[in-house]
C-alpha cells in the first residue's frame, strides 16, 4: 500500500497493477540511489510482472477455449442437418414402399397379375429397401470462412480495467452443401453411350434427363459426360456456364440443368469449310510454331470433324498433312518435301511434320544470319564491287542460299 501511494498507483481489488504503472515504477526504481530501497521495490515489481504474465496466459487459454467451442457448435449443426436429411430419406422410402405394397394388393385382389409380375414387384420393393439413395447436394464437410462476430475486448483507462464490444472478423467452420460426383467408371460408360453431341443435341439432352431421373445426377455430372465428346473451346464454355448458374454453394440444381439444356440446344453442328482451311497460309515474319497454332485452330473449327488437340497430333490423314505443308512458306515447304520424302507416308503423324518444318526453319535462319554478317563485313571493307551495291549482292547471295538449301 505504501508503494502504491509513493508512486501514485491506483489500488485495485485484485491487487494487480496496470501495465503502465509497472513501467513507471520500473523507471523510478532504476533512478534510486540506495540499493536497499531498490531491492525492496524490485521484489514488488517482479511479483506484479509475474501476475501480469499469468493473466495474459489465462486470457490466451480462454480465447482458445472459445474457438474450440465454436468448432463444436459448427459440428453439432452439421450433425443435425445430416440427421434431418436421413429422416427425410427414410420417410420418402417408406412412402414408396407403401405405394408399391398397395399396388401389389390391388392387383392380387383382382387376380390380374401373374406370378412373374408379382415376383418382379417384390424384387423392386426389396431393392428399394437395400438401395441408398444419393442426393445430388449432400453435406460433406465444413468450410473455414471469415465471419463477423461481436467480441469483448479489455482495455485500461485511468488505471482501471474495462471491457467493450467490438466487431471482429474471425475464421469459423461453417457447414456448406456440395455434391458427391459420379465415379469415373460411370462417366466413361455413359459418355460412350451418348449420341453425337453436334448432330443430335436434343437426343443428348433426353439421354441426360433419363440419367438424371434414374441416378439423381448433379449438373456437373452431366457436364463431365458431355465434355468427353466436345471440342476444347466448347468444353470451357459449357463448364463456366453451369458453374456460374449453380453458384458457389452448388445448390441451384435446376438452374444448372437449364444451363446444360440451353448449351445443347444452341450448339452449332460442325460444318466443313475447306476454303477457310486452304486460305490459311504462313505470313511474312510468322514462325512455324505461330503458323501451326493458327492452322490447328482453323482446322478444328472448319474441318467438320470432332478432333481435340491430342488426336490431331497423332493424325496421319493426308488432307491434314498436305494442307499444312502447302500453307508453309515456299522455301520451307519445298525443302521439307526434298529432305523428308516420306512426309506423305501413312506412318508419318502431323506432329512429326510440324517438328521437321521447325527444324528446317531454324537451319535456314542460321545460314541467313551467317550470310548477313559476311555481307556486312565485306560492305565495310570493300564498299562497292564493279558498280554493284552491297545490298544487291546480298540479295543474290540469299537467292543462292535458298537454292542450295533446296538441293540439300
């Protein structure tokens, strides 16, 4: 008490000093001249510091306990939702069994059902009892999300500890709905049974509707089935459209299926346009790699076939290879036909021709740079030779280089 009066420290019921008072008392202790007084006050300060550290540790543990309680509440909410879904499924199952039993009793009373039909109905009832119905949206886990909550915060004012309520963003585990996707074996089987997407889009939609009613599919399952038979740009457009419709929570099932239907009905069939393909030529200053990318896109859009990028690399068809070679620059195209005389072989793939063309282009660029360096050196040393400018002589040398490349 005497120490508190000496350093103007306000007394509290808990006997603890405020942090600002501890700092002020420590500063005054350092300025004392006599060791006796300094030692006595140091003991008091150490005791207060230990009390302060202990309180900080206690506050930290209380915050951790609150966070754990929040997790427990989130798990309890999730469990409650799962229980409600289970009860609803059991109720729907009982209704279906009751309906089938009534139908069986009515038919047996009228004696119009034979033994085969009766056994099939009994089999259906038994299968319904043993089948686990999978809803498209199901609860699978919690998502850690930032939520705004009211938090009590302690602060010191005039040496007294007080509390106030402030808004604070905390991360909590909030249950959210998602869906259980179909297994890859099912998607592979259904995609093989799917009609031609580009020629019969309405039949594709009928096929998906049938699967949705039988297996209670999610729209994203339908996207996976259809994407196997689509081109790359169409796959991306369909996926983005459906994901935007169903939303982040994946609960807008009807909107997602509506997006699939709209995409299929608006899908244009693949039409061949040979004029577009043959007019795709390598431009001046355009590399083989740039031309190959532009040619590939043109071919996939106007060739009238449903090829993806990987299938095109392994393609050995003559129209594809011949059109690409004829679209190259004349010097590259002629050198390719001379150096690789098996380019039109049935064993040669499209990607091999692309690699050969790029190799010839690199070789010609190296020779051209070497010739330009030599011509520049001769121009600096000799100037003009027999009245012919160095630029004209360089053009003649380039022509001779092209002829030599074609011959080799």
